[in-house]
């Protein structure tokens, strides 16, 4: 099941999303992040998260501009290695949502 948060704002702010994404990554040992503007209405954050003996997992979290419906942050189990690293992915998404002033949405 996807985890989704409503994010305040009228447009995607690449600088703010990148800044918060990097701040969150730096708060965890061994975690790094790449932030990409994938389209005019989508910014994705790709976190590399150590998984012990299993190596690293790539967690993908996306922020979408839905036009009149506003901005949402989404964590989808089928993206990247999200399902395999679900607990870490959910924690990172929750941290990012909190940093961006998000509130959970029921999907």
C-alpha cells in the first residue's frame, strides 16, 4: 500500500526539497541521496540505505504537483527497492514529509 502525504505549497520547490532531502540523509549514518527533477510535475529522491549483509538498497520517494489538487509526497512499494527496505523507506518518507510540513492522507 502506498503511503501518501499532502504537502503545503503551490508549486514544486526543487531547492527546498533537495535541501531537506540532504539534511535527512545526513542525519543517518551511511545514507546518501540524489534528487532529480524527473518532469515538470515530479521530483524524486533516491536514497541509498545500507542494509547490512544484504548490501545497499535504493529507496525512491517522489513529490508530485497535482495542479489544483496540490502537492503530494508518495512512497510506493513497487518503486526501486522500497518493498525490500520498507521500514527504512517509510521512516525516510515520514521524515521528509515532516520536514516539508506534510500531513498523512488516506489512500
